[in-house]
C-alpha cells in the first residue's frame, strides 16, 4: 500500500511541489485543447484528491474537467440548499486558468421517500445551476443510471430489456420519466444552461431513445465507450448474438466504435435532434494487476494504457465527438488488483503514468480547436501480421479490426495532422511492422513527425510525385505516429 502525505493542520493531501508550484501565469502559457478534459473526484480529499491538482491538469493542456456536486451534500435539510465551499474553490481556480468546468448533477437523497424524486432533484439542480451562473456553463444530468442508484433501487436488466411480458426494465422506465421531468424543469428556469446526459450503456440508451421527451431538452448526449478487455477501436456490441441478447442493434457487425458513434448520431437525427452533440464524458483503461477475474475488464501495462487511451481519443474526435474526457486523472484507490482503483493518469503517489504524457502530447498536437478532415492515405504494409480475435461468452466469434487506422485533422494554423496506426492488440513479442504511405489531398510538405505515446521524433523520408506525397518505411504499430504537413 502507498501512504498518502497529509498536511496535519488542514488534513488535506500534500501534493509534490511540481504540482503546487505552478503559477496561473505559467500554465496559461501552455497550449490548450478545447476538445480534451479529465474526470476528477476533487471532493474526495480523504482519498488523496485535491483542488491543488487543477494547475497540473491545466498544464497538461486540458481545457475542462468533470466534477460532481452531489445532491446529498447540497441539500442536507429538506428545502435548504448550500453548495460546498470546496466546489466554489475549484471552479474559481479553474476560471482563472482559462478552463471551463463541467459539473455533474448526481445521484439520490435519502431525505425523500423516493431518493430519486424528480421534482426534488430538479429543485437541487436549479439551485446549483443558479449558484454557478456566469461561471459554469456545462451541466451533466446524472451518471450511468444502469450502474448507480436507479437500477439498484428499481431493479431490472442492466441493458434495459424487460423481463417476462415487460418490454423495458423498470429502472429504465423510471429513469426516462425522471430525465424528462428534470431537464424540462431546468430548461424552464435556465434556458441557456448546456445540459448533457445520460451516460447509459449502449443498449439501454438505444431503448431509451424510444422516449423522446427524455432527450428533447439536452444539448449533448454523454457516452462512455469503454472497450474494457478489447482494443480501443471496438466494443462488444455488434453481431447477431449480442443484438439478440440486448434486443437492439447498437453497433455494426465489426463491433467498431466508429459504427457505435454513427448509430447514435442516426438515432438523434431521426428524432429531429440534429443540433444535439455527442460527448464522451468517460473513457479509459485500467492498469490493475489481475490476480483474479474481473469480468470483461483487462489490466494493461502503462504503455498499452497510454496507446489505447490515445487511440480511442483520436477515433472519437475524428468521428464528430466534440469533447472527450479521460477517466480518470488520478488512481482512485490503493488496491493494485481493483480495476476501478487504477484508471488514473497519475499513480497514488502522484507520479505520472505514460498515459499522462501521451495525453499532454495529444493536447499539444491538437491544440485549440481542430476540424476532422478526410485525407486519402494508402497504407502499404510490407509484411502484414494476420488478424487475431477471440470468442466471447455468447459464442460470438470476435475478430479484431485489421484495417489501417488513418485519422486526420486541420489545425488552427492551417496545417494538417495525420495519425496512422495498426489496430488491435499491443504485442511485445514482435518487431514493429513497417509501411509505405501514399498521401493525397493535402498541401505542403512534412514538417514534423513522431510517436504519440513515447514522444519519439521520427525522421521520415518523403518524396512528391504527381501531387502525391510518398512516405517510405514508416512505422506501423500500436503507438500512433503523427505527421504534420504545412
């Protein structure tokens, strides 16, 4: 176990000087990406979290962070509301550094006979939004109701499917009723508040799309595309077996994250909600040891966590996701074998994992605001590896994607950045593949190239032929390479 240093006067965690010595002036000189943020639990000071983490988060180039203001902490006496002082502290600190906090409105309150009473929740939510008026724009309504409070209180299948003659699970029906009332009450009082929700698992969300009143007041939907034990390009939600189990199709048969995003977009558009954005408010990978089974999760080494985090972030941005939040900034607990304790970019002693530096590097590469751009890139693999796969509990024969991953963006300065990598597992027993790249539809010459995870700069040989840029012997592996053309 790692012991946390604590200030004996304030009982607050004592962070290393490299975290606390950063000044507002210093961090404001760092490039910032409007697309990326981190999930935090700053209110959990006994667990090592602290508002003093914010300067380092900003120093990484993060423009936002996702932090809860819990109902039971705001309303401790019926009808009496008070936002905790530490919430004001971190919001004010973030604003000084040019960040945009996002507040999650969370969970239940045992003061009420129904701890998820929608009218009472709406009163609390409206108080919080009014309290932060002019300081906080983004508010997420609830978090994973299939995991927290609703399903445990009301019961039903995790995927929203009903039991017996019932079409939908009880918890799902109760939640869409709750969401419809809460978001309407909020918009009635605060029409300019940016609302997002509800971070349900994919099948439950798609079943909930059949209740449009729950979605009509949102400005963005929140999704959590964890790949768990799979490579980051895919999730186990496609195929005939899974579709039959969940009662609805939420991905193509290749199980790709790209298809999951597209199907969400199609559902929203079909409801007349083309203006509603899609945000990823949680995604990440755990570095937990695995001495016992933890379901569909896998524990990865630090390099793999960094590679999978980066690849998921690039894929999401390339497919129209406006904001992406890494889960999470700091390891949540001391148990090295608990997956939930080890998702952090920082370890328990506040030292950075490789994923910290990879996220910081990606923020610098995709600084300010970028636009997804379709660039024609042909990848000629010189000695292709065979595609792998595995079989899951429902006997789905799952093949990993083997199509070269190419994602490109136009940056603020007009340059084009292209990312290329091999999808699928990270393997440590093989020499890295090499490839020849043929790049069309881009202007300028190659001015910089490197690897996202390791930070290694690459000297790539290029030639120009008939308005095509040829790149010879480019690495084609698990660590995305980037190429900047200007």
